[in-house]
C-alpha cells in the first residue's frame, strides 16, 4: 500500500496585535467583510434573515449549471448549495487570517482603518459614509452589500478606494483559508504524486542575540540574486520538502509585504518573492528578455556586455527549456506552467514588454 507524500506543513504564527482595536472595531470590520463573501441561501431554506441573502431555487440551479460548465470536477448540487450558504465570518480560521492581515499593515494604515471603523460606529459618521444613520454592524446583510456596491461605483476616489480595500481584504483571506472554495475549484496544496525536489545543504551564518549589530568582513556581498544563491537575502530558507506551502503560509513567509504590496493608487497588487531564493522560489519560471532600450541604457552606463551577441546567447540559452522547440527536443509535453508561458510571452510582446 502506497503512502501519500505531502509537503511538511509550516506553522503559522499568531496574528500581531492591532493596537487600539476594540470589540466594536472588529464587529464593524467583519460586518463589512460579511458582505464581501455573503451567505447565499435558497429562500425556502433561510434560517437567518439578517445575515443571509436569499435567492430562488431557479436562480440557484442556473448558477449551478453555469458552474458545472466552468470547472473540471463539478460538485454535487447539495455541495454547491453548501458552498453558497457558508459564512466565512463564522470560521475561526478566517477570523484569524483577517486579523493576521490587519496585523501586517503599516501602523499608519492600521490607525487610519481604526478611525474609519470608529466613524462607522456612530450615527453621524455612518450617515456621512453610507447614507444610513444606523451603524454598519447593525444593518442587515443586504444593506451592507449595497453599501459596498455604492462605494465601489462611487465617483469619489476616497470611497472607491475604501470599498476596494475591503473587497481585497475579504477575498484574500477567503481564498487562502476556505476549504469549500478550494474544493469547488478543485484546488490542492500539492500536485498528485508529489515528490520533493533535491536540496542543498546550505551553511548559514548564525548570529547570537544581542543589542549591538554583528559585523563581518567580506570582499564582495551579493544581495538578492534569487536563483543564483545570494549571499544575503530578505527572508527565510525553506527546503523543497516544505514546498509548496498552503496559500496562507506562502503569503506569510514567501512574499514581500506578506502579499499586500500595492501601488499608491491601489490599482495594482505587486506579488514579489521575499525569501531565500527570491522570486525564483515562487514564480512560474517564465522569462521575458529585457527590452532593447533597457540594454542600451545599461550599456550607456558603462556595462557594454549587455549589448553584445554573447549576452543575447545567454538569454537564448536561459529560455531554451521553456519554449516549444525544447519540448520537441526532450520528447515530452509541456508542463502546465510552460503552457501558461506560451500565452504570456506573445501578450507581453504585443504590450512592448519583450
């Protein structure tokens, strides 16, 4: 009898404390997040009119048929209704993950969010922000949903960003944690017949705890070289036996700013590796060659090698294992990631990114 091998789980730390947050703050926050991933129930099966959205049996069947056409292993109708009716804010794991996300926000962002939640707990503040005198946490679910929808469609940038922030927070915690969501999407943390890859016995320098910085003498320091094995990297080393991680653990340990890094206008979320190995540990290994003007800029700065044919040969060799010609040469079908690469490259070329 074969034994299934899975990656060694990585234990998550507890959430960092968000200073100044009272029980009322959390109640208001989760009341809003409740509307991001609401409990949706067939009208004949509603048990909590205040915290459930109701739909007809026909609407539920229509959604189920649409889902069956778009997933590989469709769930049963009963499992689908269980998924729709679930309420993430009742899950301790979801609550902990949201608090973990809040704990990783910059202190200034935590304070701003705290002030907003305080404002939404008052009649005057609620009226100004939502159009209702009744505080958000006392509103029924369909009203909370309408408030989020009004923020997301607002022409005032402050309200648009406000609604967008709650949506991203709720969706991020939900997709990382919810087991029914993973089951419906046929998502697993590791591939079938998983086997950890080879490892290397790295020898890391150890520094004792102390009040003064440690000093070492070196001739050259390589910082953040990713797959090249940098001398200094930002983050921790995890052996192949612990990879891939669960989504929640990966965001905690492998990504810059815990996966919360955004542009100033919040239009883009930037996913960047922050660990021993950098982006090479987490990316799809899709290589886009630097544009000509970038290479020219480097050459003008005195790095003439980047304009030579020898450097172009290095780029071509680096891409040789990730293109259709390589699949023919090795007589094997492309992996899922390589197929994704064949789609990403031409799109990047049309956008002048390659």
